């Protein structure tokens, strides 16, 4: 992880340097014009959220069953990143929706469940903070359940007719609007690299904390 | 063996409850007082808002269910019986299932009283399709109680358990509540939309399978010190 | 070491983003003059501030988050140094 940090950070910086240029250059979408350009980061952030939730779920499961400290570090780091990327997803979606739907918020299935996902991982962080000793295990349970409900968020749009664009939009985007297709996957890749970089930084913090705890324990002997 | 342990745990809970009926009555009356509060919000000039009944029913269930969970495990903690249960040479998942069954029965008892009251007070034809409604309620209750029992059990030693339980439980069970409310709304319409209700019943079944499996899987490591 | 890297990353991203944003800003449609209001409300909501707000929020969020990590690492390192100092003092004070 450490060796890859600098090159990955450089890659992320480079991708994010290009992203605004690419977004400015891509043609307008026919019905939503300028405001649709939020889509490129909005979709990308949800890709980062998916990756983050997966990492948290797997790490939580490993920690709960094996007790590996490193797994716990990755679990809490990715839970925090989930809330960060999810916040941006909700805010960018709200800003886009203000223009596209005329309202700041709609209680349709996908928005509700995205909000719910944010609450789940905020709950994760709360239980770690206020759960007293042994809270890491409780939070791990939260992480596992949160990750398990995430697929329902994706599917909910297909099962429940809503104002939110259906998942079929992405499936036909490649044929109908190739410039957007390429750009959105570029932005998603950029966000995933950013996710890895931030995860490494956050895990480093946890490892330092663990080292400090060990030092305290050693000092008491 | 598994089933025997589960039934034993269930019988123990029922026996304790039968003596004082404390949790049953308090849960029931809390749910009814929820209805009273909701009537303030959802009734305009004496007429209940259309379609408010399904939401009110499920929210009253959620709130009273959360309290019941807290009370049940508080009782275990107070009597230190949870530790005794865990020390018994019985499979942990079986203990979980026993407690889950007790919780489900308690919530179903609450629903049995709540349904006619909601139907009556908020003018909703809840009994138009009783079988589908029963399926929705049973599946929704199992979904809610499965996660609730697990979380309440794991939080029992935590200082802030009273407030952490709803914080953790509600976001996870939102899919169950949504399915319950939407399904009930579909049944309350005139004419009742059976196709939509069946769709939500299917979803609830999926949720239940996932949640119960996960809970059975994680109960053991969570309850171990 | 990590803190230096984080600062570098944040600074580079900020600089690059700001310059690229100015390029993007020049592609905005011109402001409309005074016209009587007609049609649904959605035609009257300007899109540009929303788009700018979205991307600006992203930038601020990332910078803020990196800063919180930096701050927390700083606290842990300060605690470690304090512990080492205490140990050094007690070890120096002990007779061997």
C-alpha cells in the first residue's frame, strides 16, 4: 500500500486535472443541457460509494470472524469514505434535481435508499464512537448489514417506477451518446483511484492509532 | 436439537411474560398512544388524510417494536440471564431463533389489536384482502424483528444502548418498512391492487431470507466476548 | 511523510481544479436580458450556479476531509511524542 501511494496520488491528480476540461468539452445532453453535466461526477461518486461499501462489508466480515486488526482498520476507513462520497452524491443529485425535476428532493425509492445508506454508515461511525469497549464488533455487524442492503438500492429503481432515471439509461448510453459514455467511465475511474488514495491515508491514521495504543500498553508494564 | 432449543427459549420467554404481561401491555398501549399522536398530524377537520392509515400502522409498529426489543433485553440483562443462556451448551443460533420467535409473537399480538383500531380510526378498508395483508404483516414483522433481535442482543452491554438501537435499526429496516407501507397502501385502495401487493410480498420474502441468514451467521461471533 | 504527501496532493488538485474551472466557466451560455416570465418554473432556474455549486462542493469536501485526516494524524503523533518524552524522563530518572 505505502509504495503505491505516491504514484496513485499522482494518477488521481492527473485524472482530476483532465476531468473538468473533459466535462466542459463534452456536448450538451438534448433535454437537460448544461445541468446534465453534473452527471459525470454524480455517477462516478456512486461508483466510489459502491466500492467503499463492498470494502467495508468484506472487511467487517473478516474482522468479525477472524479478529484481524487490519480488517478493522479497513472497515472503519471505508465506512468513513462511504459517508463522504455518499454526501457528495446526495448533494450533487439534489442540485441536479433542482433544475431537472424542479424540486430539491424527492422521496422516491433510490433517493430514499441512498439516504438510508448514508444513515447506516453514519450509524456505524456513531456506534464506534459511543458504543464503549467492544464497539468495533458491533460496528462490524452494522457494516455487514449495510453492505447487504446496498444491492437493494441499485435494484429498487427497476422495481419501483420513479422519477429517477432508470438503470437502463446507462445501458444505452454507449450507443446513443458515446462521448458521455467515455467521460463518465473516465470520471468513475478517477473517483475509484481517489477512493484508493483516501483509503490508504485513512488506514494509515488507524494504524498509527493502533501503534499508539500498543505504546501505551507497553509503557504500563 | 436446534428446534428444541429454540422452542425451549421461546417457552421460557412466554412463561415469564405470561406471569406479568408487562411487556405485552406496555407495548400495546404505547402503539395505541402512537395512533393518538398521529391523529393530531394526519387528521384535518375530523377527516383522516387519505392513505395515511398504512403509514401510521407500520410506524406505530416500528416504534412499539423498538421499545419492546429494548425492554425484553433489558429484562435479560437485569436478571443476568443472557449470560446464563450463552453459557448453556446450546447452539447460539438456536438461542437467537428462540428470542426471535418470542419477539415476532409479541409484535403479531400487537398487530392483532392495532389493525382493527387503525382500520376503524382512520377509515381504511384494511381487511379487504386479509390473506395478503396477513402475509405482508408476518413477513414484515419477521424482517424487522430479525435485525432488531440481533442488534438489541449485541447492544445489551453498551451504555448508550437505548438510543443506539433505533439509530442502528431504522436505516437497516427501511426497506422492510417501505415494502410494508406500499403493500398495505396497495391493498387499501379501491379496488385493492393485488399485483402490487404481491410484488412487495415477494420483496419482503427476499429481505427476510437475507436478513435472517445474516443474523444467524453473525449472532455467534457478536455475542462472544 | 504521509502528511506531506496529503498536503501536496491537496495543493495540486486545488491548483489544477481552479485553473480548469476557469476554462470551463468560459463555456457558459450568455446571461439573458429582461424578458417577461412565461412557461414552467424549470425554465427560469439557471443551471450554471447549480453545476458550479456541485463541483465546488466536491472540491471543498475533499479538501476538508483530507484536512481532518491530517489533523487527526497530527494529534496521534503529538501523543506519541509526549509518551516518548515521558518514558525518556522516567528512564533517565531511574537508577540502573
